């Protein structure tokens, strides 16, 4: 295997000629054996870095700072990375010191060496195209890295809303399928009042729909970026027109409405948007986990639980109990949600840990937000396709629970009064008799009137009545 010698301020280092990355990337790969998860595992982040570098090259060329031939090969290299090539060359661990400098240099070196080959030169022959002087021109890690992070998160949050729409639609379709099934509603896990299975499942669709809007709102926070800030927001080493120029170029490259922050010093150190995004993800996870809890309860049994619905049987449920089938899909989504909720603490502390003009902890913010979005996206689609779409109802079981429930007396309260209702409920509890039979036996209502009151369509919405 042939090698080349590259040099940095630490000294010389031998690099394999098969590698498109250079000396700074190689040192970072050696230094940061932390998670074992490299940049290559997050392709959207890599393509976003390439988009930032392409926009910078176009802006620098327009401002007369970068020769046309260098601009061309940088843009060609970036286009190939955006197209999915060379991602295996992004070898730095996602957890790294240096505020993302290793990630930025990984991109700079790979782009430079791809460009050198296109120019007919050898890798590492940086006098013709330099990672810092050319690819990183008018930039700092402190504006290139967070801008790439925001570009990537804008895309990933958009993908998450698609997955959330899939699971929302699955619940909405089931609601329509279950529109005629009466069942018992519950509060504090105790009998409450009747409802329909449609109302129960429609609620899940509405809950998710509300959260889709919250994610879209959070996504818009990622539009504001600090490209052009360079080191701390003062724009040192950048052309006076660079920030405005690169804003337009990034819009062209991404096709997205990214805008330059009004105050670049503030934007370079303020990570509040990540706290808000993490909080929204926690909200989504909390509510989705609650929904999964409900699915597990409603399908519990099959003989000794609620047994109102059946989840698709996905796999045998026990190594010792024959015939047991577990609600594995809601269970795995629960676990994803627990992880996302816990991750929110890590993101919050990383954002709080910033000091003075920079927050150096954006790598852990990036790692956790990307992981949370990816897990949620996968989990929600899996829940929709392998669970919710295949749920069936047990109408007779649902109806029997209603008719045998003490909660049925609540529907009778306006017609027989609170004292009578309480007495009927007490007798039903003590004797095991049904509310229906006790009301008839006491002559509190005629059978026709009682049957009308407990019709499903009359118990699940407001109605007029004569006050007792």
C-alpha cells in the first residue's frame, strides 16, 4: 500500500494514498475512539457539509477570492459527495473535542483531495488546492459546522413529519373502521363513561397531528444560520459582502430558505434553538409512548385483560410459555421514546455548557438530535405498518364491558338523579348485578326509555334531558 507524508503543526504523519482525508482527520480518528459511530453513519450531515462548502466556493468565486478552476473542482467534489460518493472517507467519531474542528477538516481534506485528482495532481499536493486556504476560505469551523448542522436538521425534521403523518393516517383510518363500536371509557384505570372505539383512535390521530405542527415550527428555527460569522461572529478574514453573498448561494445549493442571522456574534454562541427542538422531540416521544401504553392495555389478555382490540401477532412471545404473543411493536416504540426523553437532558446540558463566544459542545448536540430523529422516524413507520394498520377490534367484548360496567350509571344520572344513581351503583358493586337490571327492577325507568338512553349514539355525545 503506497503512502504519502502530510504535515501539520504537530509534525509529519504517514497517510495511505487510498485515503482522501488528510493529516488532521487522521489525528482526530486516532484521538477520538469514543462512540465507534463515525460521521459516515449520518449521510445527511455529510451532504449538508458539502452543500455549505459548495456555497462558500461559489460565493468566494463571485467575490473574486477564488480562482475559477479551484471553484469548479471544489463544486464538482461537493456534488459527488452530495450524490453519495466518498462517505466512507468521513471517519471521525461523532464525539470529538474542538467544537467540530475535526469534522470541518475531514470535509475540507476530502474535498481538497478529490479536487486535486480532478486537476491531475496527487492527493496531498496541497500547493495546488489547499484544505484551509481554498476549501475553507472565508470560513471557520464555528460557522461552517453549525450551519451544516442546521441544514441537516432542517431536512431530518422534514423527514420526521412525513413519518408522523404516516402513523397519524394509520390511526385515522382505523378510527373510521371502528366508528360503530361502543366501548367503555376509563379514567384512573376505572370505568368512566361510554365512548366509541372510533373516538379513541381518532384522538390518537389528532394528538399526532398537533405534534406535526410543533415539529414544523421547530424546523423553521433551523433556517437562521451564522455562515459568514467566521470565528466568533465578527466576520474576520471574510469579505465585507461575503455573508450576504453566501446566504444567496446556500439558498441556491439547498433549495431551502436559509437566512443569515441579524447578529452573527449572538448567533455563533446561542444554541437555544437546539434546546427547543429537543424539547419538541421529547413532547412527541412522551405522547407517542402514552399511545403505545394504551395499545398494550387495550390489547391485554387475551383472556384476562381488556381484550378490546387485537394487535397483529409478529413473533412468539416466550421461551417458556407456549402460545404467548407479546405487543412487541408498541414495546419497542416505548423504548425509543424513553431514549429520546433521556437524550433531551444531554442536549440541554450541552447547550447550557457554552462559554463566552462559542459553544464547543455542538458535536454531542448533533449526535443526539440526529439519533433521536432517526430512531423516531424508523419507529413510527414500523408502528404504523406492522401494528396499527393490522389492528382488529372485538366488538362484542367492548359492548359486554359497557353493559356490565358500573360506569353505565353515569349516563343515567340526568334521568334518575344523583342519589338514585349512587344507590344503584352501590347495589351493583355489592351484588355483582348489572346496572341495567337494577334500574328496571326498581322501576326507575321504563324499559323503552332505558334502552333509548343506553343506545350507543345517545351515550357518546351531548343531549337534552329533563333535570331530575
